[in-house]
């Protein structure tokens, strides 16, 4: 399984990093790379998706370099809409969180001396409060 080693090194990963990603023991990956054992079907699927190569390539199949590059490009193109959706969902969640955080800040500063402050001024007060907390922890 020298291809696993080659692909891992291309990504500049250690065996430990790849093993952690695959949720396997370091020794298992080492045995695969030395050719003592072969990955099971599920592990082959994980490796294929992670490295963006066909399973046949992982198994030592005679696949031209251009085919691997083509498959990676096709996979990346297929993932673009998924990534766009993920970014959109994350943006919406952040906006909702920001709105909730501002509302909470406004409620926290609802005392009369804070009446009429803008959201930006409330943000500055919150930053100052964080600064004061940081100063307190440095003194201890």
C-alpha cells in the first residue's frame, strides 16, 4: 500500500494525523503502508474520499495520473454546491447569533444610565468589560 504513504506525504501529514482522521490505530495505518495488511472496504471508501482518488488507485490499479487529476476535479466540482450551502447556513447562523447577542447586550444595559446608547456604544462597553476581566486575571 505504498500509494497510501505517497498520498499521505503529498498532504504533508504524519501517520498519526491520518490515523486520527480515519479513526484507526497508528499501527493499523503503518501496516497498510508496509503492505502487511489491506484496509477493509469502509476504510478504502474513507481513504478514497479523503485523498480524492479512486479506490482502484489505492489498491495499486494501473490508473493514469491524468485520471486521478480528472477525478479530483470532478469531485471538487461536485462539492462546490455543498460548500456554498454550508457557507450560507453558517452565515445565517452567525447573523442570528449576532442579533441574539446584541439583544442580550441591550437587555444587560437596560439600566437608566445606559439608556439611549447605540449598538456600537454597547459593543464598546462590552469590549471594555472584557478588558477589565483580563486585567483582573493578570493581577491574580
